[in-house]
């Protein structure tokens, strides 16, 4: 049997990254090799993203580029899997007949068969890393039950399904053995972990079990504000290896918009939740995400959001323009805010947040903090603190004077200067 050399292009979020890593481990067990460069491959496999318009366009552009390589005789086959294929399989088949196969988000055995590999149940918790060796993601659940009006994830990924704790601990142990020092706990919604299988939240139990393992950092990402188990914040405060960090996407603060978004929480409840979290753990740093330009959002409602961002003082914040998704419930609403106005509102909100972040970061000036080194260039090291997730948060830029520094190592650094999104200083040990 011919064994193929596959170039896997994994697009989109960290959840997609985990899917790609699982596929690679399964395929490698069947003798498939993965090329670092597309020119070395005979198959291109694209794990697509279909969450927002920009992601769709990137997935389509990469698929068309792969088709061109096939037409030129540089590769033999092209396959597309993942979120975009889940949503638009029939349309893509019609528009891109040159693609040899389209697969959705729940067809791993079929994808493996297409590239000449076999699925093995005993390898479910094995992964071949796409992230740097010092950090990884642990996906604790699949799907989502929330039904937010702007989101198509329930259609793409199905209903919420928690992974069993014992299985997650086995997977985490394998990651630890491979050298992972920072474990990032992810799902579409980590707050709901356990509700589907046990009838109650099991997130704190999982976090405690992971904390008992020898990870240097454990980070919690993508927590929904409704049903978030507050005992996790107490565990975070009491356990040294759980980062004082929580990603809590809020999307908006205006009550009318929150109702239309079907978020299940109002502004006052949100404020009380934030106050409680900060009271339970004063050292915590909070990240959130907002949407600007939701259907019907008036200037007054947007200014309410601006004021909310200024007063709640999130340490990390991202903002996206509303995307009128065909498969999201909000597609039935009139998309009243122009694309130009959406972008202007995003820029305006991020300007407010930049001032907040700049003030917040001054706290670190003169402090000595622990930093995970991610890049070294001559006499400068780049890294992150426990308050910063991979790829999206602050960067530490540190002078190397009399220290030996390697990527993936933890160092102590003295911070002398800060900006909104950067900490500057030097490594002291």
C-alpha cells in the first residue's frame, strides 16, 4: 500500500489545532508522514475554519491555492475538513469539483481513510504537537448548547459533550511526558463541563486533578459567564500552578442587546459576577471579548459599551465587528450597522481599552515576575507572564545580560517599563 506524504494546513482556533493534532497522531500510526513544506507533499489536507467571514475567505483562498498546485501536477490530491466544510459541503463540492473530498467536524475516521490511514480507538488521546513544545491545549468538551444568536458553532460542532475526566487526565499525562509546561484548558464553553454527563459542573474537580500533576502553569480559557463555578476562582487563588487568569467572553453589556443575543445574563448580573470574581481572587487578570455593530445597536447602546469597558477595566480585551452569519439565528435580523461603522466602533472601543491596558500594566513597573520564554534573539528574550495567554495577550521584551536563556524555560525578570501591550525589562535569573 502506498504511504502518502501529507501537508496539513490547520486554520482557525485552538480547538481546531487539537483536532489536527489528533488526526496527525492517528495517521502517523498508519505510516503516514507529514511534510513541513507543501512542496514536499503529495496530498494537501486543509482543516478549515468557518466561524467568521475573514476565516471563511482564508479557508477558500487556501483551498483554491491547493487546487492550483494539483492542476500543475505538484500534488496528487486535495482534501478539506473542518468547520467550513461542515457548513458548506454541498456548495463547495459544486464550486470546487477538483477537491477530492470534503469532510465535516465529526468524520475523523473518514478523513483518515481518504489519506490512506486507519482510525484506532486506542489512540484517541494521542496527539502530534503543532504548538511549541512548552505549551499545549487540552480540549475538555466538544460542541455547545448555549444558542447565542450570533453564533453558528452549535450547527458546526453539535451539542455539548464533555470528555470523561479519566480520559482527559491520561491525555494531560501524555502531554506532560512530552515536555509541556503550560496547559491551556479549552472548549467552546468550559463553564458547562460536566453538566451533560453528571448533571452538575465538574470543572473544579478537573482543575484540581490537573493541578495535582506537575504542570508549571494551567490556564483557563473560554468560560461562559452563566453557570461559571465560582469555586474554581478559590482553587485558582490557592493553587500556585493555576494561572491567575480567566478568559470570560461577555460580547456586550446592554440589556436589550444581551437579550437579543440570547446570552442568559443581564448587565447588573454581569457586574456582580465580575465583582465576585475579583473579591475571591484580587490577583486575577480577566480577558474578555466584545462584539461591535450587532443588529440594531444604536450609538447610545454602543456608548454604553464604551463606558462599561472603561469602568470594568479588563486587563485583556478583544473586539470583533459583528458578522452576519448565514447559519446563526441573528441572520434573521436586519444587519443595520454598515461595515464601515462596525470597523469604526471596533477601533473606538479598542482605543478605550488601550488606555485601560496601559494604566493596568503600570502595576508591573518595578516588580519581579516569572516569565515563560518563547523566543530568543541575540541579547533579547521574548516571553509571557502567567497573566498572558499564547498568541493573544501581552509580550515581555527582556534584555539578556548575564543569564543563559532557552526557549521554553521559566525565568525571573525585573520589569522597568510598560506599554498597553508590552512589558520591558531584564532577566535576573
